[in-house]
C-alpha cells in the first residue's frame, strides 16, 4: 500500500523528491502518512478533496483484500 501512495503522489506533485511516505501498524490498523512539499499539498488534496478521497478509497480496497483496515493521513 505504501508503494501505491508513493507512486501516485510522485506522479502528481512538482517536487517528487520531497515525497515521504511512512507506514505504521497499530492494533490491526495500517496508517499511511504522506508528507509533501507545502506548495504541493493542494495538488495532493485536489479540488474539494477528490484526489485525497480517491487515494483513500484505493487504500481501503487494498486493505480489504489483505483482511486489514487502513487509513491515509496527509501531513
């Protein structure tokens, strides 16, 4: 899941070298934290949060296939 978020984020930002994705697991819930350059936050979130929502949906689908729960945080 971490690789998917990293690939999507690097594809849409202007500074792909500043994309940092970390993955932690606590109590069966996978938390993926995405950090981007301040000027790229708008691109990652998208108009009315549509890009962020789409990434969250993809992560949830992958998590269900693996039998876990997952969430995405944009820092």
